[in-house]
C-alpha cells in the first residue's frame, strides 16, 4: 500500500463550511496527505483550516483561480504565500501568470495556471468568444506558462499526453476531472480514471465527489492510492 503521506492524490474538500471539512479529514485519517480548499469552502471560513491542516502534517492546495490586474494578483499571491500552502491556482493569462510568479518569489508557494476548465468543451469556448478549441488553447496556455516561469498547470486528463510532450518535465501537471471506473461524471466533460491520468503524465490528481460522497470515504481514498501505486510501480 502507498505511504499515508503520498502526495499524488489531492482530495478536494468541496464542502460548504469548515466543520464538515474537519469531519471529513478526520474520517479520511492517514489515507490522505494533501487537501484542496476551493472557493466554496474558502469563502465559507475555510482559510482557518490551512494552519490546522499544516499542523496535522497535511499539504494544502488553495484553488482560488485568481484573475485581476497584475498589481492585485501579485499582492494577493504574496499574502497567500505567507500562509504556507503548497499550490495556488490563477487563471493562465500571461499577465496574471507573471504577476503571480512575482508575488510568490522568495517563498515555497507553487503557482499553477488553470488552462481550460474541465466542464468546458469546444462549443463552450466558442460561446465565450474564443477562436481556439480546447486542445489548441491548452497548448497555448502551456507555452505561456513556461515563458512566465510558474510551477505548473491545471488541465484535464484529455490534454495530458500532448502537454507533457510539449513541456517535458519543466512544469507540474495537476489534473482534476478524475473519476474511478464506474463513478458518475457529474458536471465534468473531459475525464479519466486515476491510472489513465498518471499513464498520460500527471504529477498529481484531484478527486472530490467520488471520495466525499462514498459510503466509506477512507476506503475510497485508499482504493485510489492503491491504483496510483500500481501504475507508478
């Protein structure tokens, strides 16, 4: 079985308030060593969990998807860097990426650029006014992320193989949209199993509902950890 502190699986605490998140962390115990705090939980009081999780020996990923004028993003990133979290997401626009990199300088914070949301497909991008499809836009964002000097990218499993070939080992590739075989897709359109994601080049996977909604969340997390261990053996 993988180490209880394996960081390849990041569990998304997509819950409405800190009490529910604390209860879930308690249920998962040593099966998970890395947690994502997204906007719902963060804005519901979840920032207080950052230090609690760190004190418990866990790593933290703040998924806030920052995007604003460069000065604001830089200063916000610098504030977040003081919290001691490992990952922070920003939208992968060139000015935003560069500003976040400046804000993280001198800290251990790693900035991840969000390429195309996993609930979007080509038609969604067209409706939003983009002239690129998903694959083309992810490739463009990957090149821009390399130029900006950030740590990595958030992208769907469907773009992992091509992006790994494009960026080599220069960038971390972190993928949501991961569902164990047979799990419901929810609002995700571009998905893969944990084994498929790592075989395609992922460094970390983010899993929420298939664990949080499981009858036994700890066993669901351990099953994914075992699948990761097999594919990375």
